[in-house]
C-alpha cells in the first residue's frame, strides 16, 4: 500500500479551510490559493479536460 506524501494532510486541510464550498476546484480557485499564474499552473499541475482538479489531487500534487 503506497504511503501518503509528506504534507498531504496539511495541504488538504488548508484547502478545506480556504475553499470549503467546493470539492472540485476551477483554475481560478487554484490561482487564488497558490498565487501562481495560469502558465505556471499548466506546467506544474494536471487538470482534467474541463480545467478542474479535486482538492485531494491538488493536495497530492502540491506535496513533496
């Protein structure tokens, strides 16, 4: 069974506090949370075909 990445739970908790009303985040939500521009997000994160990402997946990708 694979282990969680270090910092995953902390990232998920921060996301839940910052954006409690939504589970699937839009690029604008991620931009507000991370402060990254759209070009940086495109390089570093994997969004679905609709330009969305779940909180759990974002927390995983932001973790070490």
